[in-house]
C-alpha cells in the first residue's frame, strides 16, 4: 500500500484534477505569490485556521507548479506535524518530510506511467526537460 499514491488517487477521484493550483482552490488553501528573495522558492503556512502556500514570484511558471505541488504535499501529508517536533529533530524530520513532499509532487505532476509514454529511449534529464519537472521527481516516479 502506497499512502502517497492512494492520497493522490483520492484527490483525483474527488476533485477531477491533479493541477496543484486547482487542488489548492478546492481545498481552500490560499496561494500567495510574492518576492521571497533568492534562497526560498516557497513554503507552506498554517495559521489561525487558514492554510497558505507562499511561492516565490522570481521563479519560472513550471517551477511554480512544482513548488505548489510540493507544498501541497506538506499541507496534506503533514497536517498534524508539531512545529516543536520539527525544531527538536530538524535534520531527521526535514529530510524525511521533504522527500515525502517531493514524492507527492511527482505523483501529482507525473500522473501517468513514464514507461508507457514512449520515453524509453530518453534519459532522465531529457524526460525532465521534456515534461518540465525536476529530475529527482522522475527518479521518484521510476523508483530509481
């Protein structure tokens, strides 16, 4: 049983889309696009009962879609995470949850089997460039 794949399948069944921006709208997660500087591409915030995904206005559109999908992964998969636990266990938790959010993004953005799409002759970098997602998402999707 793959919790992430099952979660993404449920989202598609319920909302009829895997577009991360549309899913945020359905889930009442506000998208805020603003200048976050050179270091931060985006982050998820839950405060006073509201959920928001902040996305850096300085990144390209396809990267915004990836950041939105990744942060949506945090919103859905890590909804009960205590900030104190994150502070006490920063490296262990950060790596685990960042990987889970990326796997969620891979399922959202690559919602078909790559092997079945005629990409067999292409390497990971070529597929990444062709479908405009980071190479690490291709690796997660292919279980490499």
